C-alpha cells in the first residue's frame, strides 16, 4: 500500500498510517494558494471557503496588514529572545494592556498560541496534590495541560453541571486546590459551555474557575468580549483564556485575570519562560484587530446573520446539523453529522470537487461514529456565496445518499 520504510525503527508509524488508509480517514493537507478569504484557491481549485476560523475576515484586513508592516519596519521581524530573558518588547506590553482593558480585567499575558496559553496556565496553576474537573469535550490543549500538571483529572459529562457537582463533592474534603474548566464554545459542535452555572458551582465549593474562549473570542459577548461577558459573569471567572488565532485573525493566545495570576504565570508558565515571544508584526496586527472589534460591531452582527440564515437552510434541507446524538450548535460553528468516517471524508472530497471547502473531521478529533463535516461561517461571506454553497451541499449530499 505504502512504501516500505527505509529503517525499521519507524515501521510502527507506517503501520498506523496504513490503518488510517484502510479506514478511509487518511488525509492530505489542502494547500491554500492565496489569502484566507471567503472565496479562495486550495490545491489550485477555486472554492467557497467554509473551513477557516477567520470569523470576522481580519486575517487579511488591510489595517492589520499595514500595522504588521509598520511594526516590522520599526522593530524588525523577530523579538530575539524569550520574554523573561530579553524578548519583552514595548509592543508586547501594549498588547497585553489593550487586551486586559478590552476584557475588563486587571491583567493579561500573551502566549505564542491558544494551545500554549491553556497548556501553560493549567500546568503551572495546579500541582500533583490538586484536582481538575474538566468537561469531557474540552479542547486537547486543556487535556495536555491537565496531564502536565500531574493533578488528578476528574472528567464530567458534557455540560452536565450536576455531574460536575457530584465530583466536586467527592473531593470537597481533600486538601488540594480544585479547578473547574470548560470551553466557552466547544470547537467541534459549536455549543456554548454553561459558564454561569459552573462558575456558581466553583464559587460554592471554593474552586478556581477557568474558561477557554478560543471560539468565543470575537464571536460572543459585547464586541466579541467572550463567554464571560455573554453570561454577565465578570469577576466570577478566575482564569480566562482567549486566542488571537481565530476571530482576531493573527496568531497567539492569552490569559486574563488578576495582576497576581498574570505575575505568577510570568514566573512559572513554561511556554512563557522557554519559548520566544511574538514577532512585533503579530503584536501590532493583534492590536489593530482589537480596535476593529471596538469600532465595527457590525462585523459580528453580519457573522450572526450569516449563521442564522445558513443553519436554517441546512435544517430545512434535512441535514443533521447536530442536536440529536450530538450537541446542537449555538454559534457559527456548523457541523453536518455524517457518522461514518470514510463516508465523511468522501463527502468532503466530493464537495471540494464541486467548489465547496468543508473539512471532514473523524476520530480521534471527534468520537468514533460521530464524524462530520465542520463548516464555519464568517462575516465576509456574501448571501450569493452562501446560496451557492447550500445548493452544492444539497446536490452532492443527494447524489451520495446522505440526503434522501
Ligand atoms: C483553537 C483552539 C485552541 C488553540 O488555539 P490556537 O491559538 O490555535 O493555538 C484552544 N482551545 C480551543 C477550544 C480551540 O478551539
């Protein structure tokens, strides 16, 4: 099936890939030839792009591009060191102050990515005497952070606050710290975490409350302030993580909270201590993005208008967009549940051939038997583009027997 490996040491990797090929879930990376835009070219083919996290179209906004270029001319392309050695530039501090003001918190620390923000924060705040209560569908970066912390991990059923409370009770008399953690928006189903109820539970049991707002940043709350703002829970969530890589259009992650939380992370979070800080261009572009969030809330309105229209039409056509055996989306993340991994990948490829880019997602990213095409709307898709995508989705799905 595949070439035999030159060296036997890695033969098990080849075997694992062969297994994926046999199951039909092996994939090749699709290569973007131009900008991350509503219509663009992947692998030389023009497609309506419903696969990116570029919710507000900021990844190629001229103002972000200009800010990045200007910062590069002034400050160069690299920061030259990790933050704690010599790599903290004024522009890094300005970005952190800007995000803290935006999120209405005392302080903020920016990491290289949302992944490192989660992993770095969770693993440094908790230790091996402690307990982490984590939603079963939380993001991989939370899971990795939890494992690195060596705390005991107690997983509660998805959004099941009663189950979370049961677990909190079980460990209530243990001396260790407890952390309750949830995604603000779950990345594969698009449903919203019960941040209000979990924060109330955390309060009741004296636990630390943490939210990962990667998909809520720029999408939920006033001007995209996130799930804590959406639920009116300011001051009730101890650790707020966000990303700069999705709606903000650039790259990076951040943690928001008290001055002491951030100072502690400056001293203890390993990705902060041991990995180089952002190029000045990234920090400058992120700052320009936060200005746009404040000045152009209409982008977020367009995002939600597109979302309501598109999801409504998919339901009318008879697609399973979640809500039966999987959670129902409440955000622009739009799963089309197919179930079988092979069929899902075939559907994704057929859509691509017909000019629609929608990523197929199978095990282990989602549970076995719950493979799906995941589509994400942006504020920049036009009605005509969405109509064309809907027509293609329906036509291809009928041809493949996905729709009756
Ligand atoms: C994308 C994502 C992250 C990681 O963010 P990056 O900035 O891309 O590293 C973390 N948590 C969730 C829930 C995500 O969806």
